[in-house]
C-alpha cells in the first residue's frame, strides 16, 4: 500500500484522514489491516519531515484559536482529547515528541496512565480518567487510557470477565456524554506488526543509549501478543461508535505515523471553525486609557 | 549593545550566558540594565530563528538524558526548574512557546501560577509552589512563581510589610535547600522597558486576533510600573544568591529573549554531564529471550 511516487512538491491530502483512517463498522481482524500502509500520504519517506513540518503553521493557528476560546471563557469553548493506544513500541512516545511537540506546550496537557495507584484502585476505573480530562481550550493527550481497563486488565486477568465484559458499553456511554458536552475525542490505535515490535525491542538492546527504554517485562508482555491482539480487536469492534470512532494509524513506519496523527489533529481542529473571541471591553476606550499612561 | 555584525555562519557563543547574564552581586537599578541588549548573541535579528533552531539537537539530546536518569530511578537523578518572571507582556508565554516548545513535551511540566485559590490561601505561600516542583528527570517551568509573593503581593499590599519583608530570606533558604537536594534552578527575569510594554499592549488593542490577550486590568497594573520596578529590584538584589542566581534576560527583542533562554537552558543541562543510565538487566540474556519470541 505504500506509495512509491516522489512528487517534487508537497501535495495536499485529497481525501481527509478522518475518512481514510476511520475504522469502518463491523468485525475487526487486525491481520487484514496493513501496519506498513501510508494511506493518504502523498509522498515518500524523504518527504515526510517537510510535509509534517508544513502542518505546523496551521496547527499552531488552530491551537491558538482553541486556547483563546478557553481563556476568554466562551460558553461554547471546546476541549480536545487525543487518546493514544497501541502495543509496546508502537510509538506513543514518538507521537508525543514529534506530533504533539509541534503544538504550543501551554495549550497541551499530557497524561500517561500507568498501573493504578492504591487510591485509584479504591475508585471505579473511570474515576482517574475523568480527573484528567482537559479544561476548555486545551488539547489533552492520553498516553494509554481507560482502554487499558479492557486491554491489560483483560489479558492479565486483573478482574473477572463478568467485570471487564460490561465495560465496553460503559465506555461507549461515557464517551458519548463527553462528546455531547463539547469534547472532541480523537482515538488513535497505533498499529504495528509483531515483527516490527521485535525489531524495535532488539534495537533497544543493541544500543546503550536506549537501555533505559527497555524492561525485561516487555518480553513477557510480547509473549501475550495474540491475547492483546484479540483484546484490541474487541475494543476496536465494540467501541468505535458514530460519535467516537477509532482511527487506525499504520505505525510500522514512524515517519508516516507522526505525520498521520498531526494531520488528523489538524483536520479535527479545522472542523470546529474556531473564531477569535470578540473583545469583552470597549476597545476605543482602552486605547485612550493606555495612551494616557 | 546590539551587535551589528552579520556572520554568514552561525557562530558559537564564546562566553557562556550563565556568566554574561548572571546578575552581579550588589545594588540593582533596573534603569542601568539595557532591555534591548543582545548580549552574547553572535548575529542579527535575521540570524535568530536559525541560531535558535540550531540549539534543538543538543537540547533534545540533553533533555532525553535527563529524562532517562529520572525514568531509570537513578539515585542522583536531577530535576530542573526554570522560573520565569517579568512585567506583563515581557514574554513568558513567548518563551514557553518558542524555547520550551523545542523540548519533548513528555519531559516538561509547565505550571502557571495565578491568584491563589481559597485552599491555597489557607496554607503558607510556599505550599502551592512546593507541590509543583518537578519530579526527577523532568524540566519544570514556572510561569510566575513564589516571587509573586514579594511582587504582586507587595505592590498591591495584599499582606502587611512585616509579613512580606521576611520572605526574601525565607525564599533564599528554601531555594538553597532545593538546590542542595539536586534541583538545578534557573531563574530568569524577562526585562522590558515601559515603552515596549506600551507598544505590546497597543498591538493587542489594534488586532482583533489579539483581543483575547488583553485585559483592562493590564492598564491598571501598568500604572504601578514604578512600584513593580522597585519590587523587582528588591527581589533581584536580595534573592540572587551564589547557589540560585538571577539571570536578567533583555527582552525588548523577542528573538533575542527566546534564543537566550534556550541557550541558558542548554548551558545548565550541559554542565550536569548527563550519562545514559546503564542496563539494570543482563543484556545478552535479554537478547536471547527476545530471539525466542
């Protein structure tokens, strides 16, 4: 699926990624989704850094408009929540660094969800997630999320099936409320192949500057690849709704993955038709007051 | 003081900004510190974007090493805290966007201190600041800080002089503890002229895309310029210590300001001689385990 053409000039996306990468309804078989695809990308690997950087001015403008509506306290101010999920080494960190790193850090709140703390365990699983929702005008990014409660929790049998199996519908209802109350939810599954994961783990073991990224537990989790794939298929099939669809980001190629998430974010922000907040003061009167100082 | 030379190639800083911009001991008169200076910058305005961007690779490498030591839980893992203070429009937001924006957002925690909440008011003034200190491996950035408790609080007489006047020594003792326990503290005063502030406020009133940045209260605060200048002079004179000096960043020129803060951050990180954490597992054994998967 990777396009081989090398255009001399950056070519704009002709069909939005919000359509191209949106998971269609129906049964999901990860084996049929190509993790090395470069869907919608009009160029080759060599074009990727320039095409990704070319998104920055618009991303920057849109994010500032979003931020402005939040700061101005406009009643309709939106929130954006980008959810990143994927197998180990799929590149959540890379997306944060290269795509989210293009956004003014004042307008971004990143939350990485780890194993729940003792306090978090005393609450329903959505409690800690609810607390981390972005305020109006802010782009929140979840590095892992409530989906771990039907992924890691399911695969490692941390609760009984009778418990986790009810969560898909709960999550759908919770996300529908979130969207109804003005949050733009962008759920990205970073899809890699098992072979790519093996390569990336091997690279960490081959390079002393990457030892810190490696954990022996990664190999233990890798041994559960099929169980994780099954759990992801259930998530994608049952929790890709009309109001909160999943986007499948082919992530074997890092350069495509980073571009695609940035492009998806731009498309979502663009669709909000964000306007600069009007003055809530008398502009001419303020000019006169300032002139007197 | 602005250098007029236009070198064809980016020229490295010959003397560190940690020396050039470090406030010397002794009485401080803001009137004698040129807010339009470009101290240590080997180039002109046109060179600034390239010279600033040229810092990114080293900044990125140093930040990742810092982050790695924190993630690896090394006992000596350092924390970095950048404190940004300055009059309204001095450019704290611009520094966050353009200098801190060059750093991987996963390794940065930005905290903007506003008027204290009801809960914060029930605690000593350093309580809310203490809670926002960066964890090991992280670069914390304070957009305003505990210094507001001897700036805004002093100028607007929010507590009695008998209260605020004891705070300088308290702050010095608190910061000395912070540094002794492994935090690298980089305190930047963004220094602008009164004329520059007036221009920047006027620009916000002239441009509908900037109305949201303007608040009529800004003119009220501007009327207290001299009182603020006096309060800043007291801060700079009394709280620039051997272990936690103030750096005065001439900030009338935005391009110099952004470069200077990024350069200062690089110099501080460089001085830590950050090493990649060693493997805390058997590398060869892990390679064999991975190969079997």
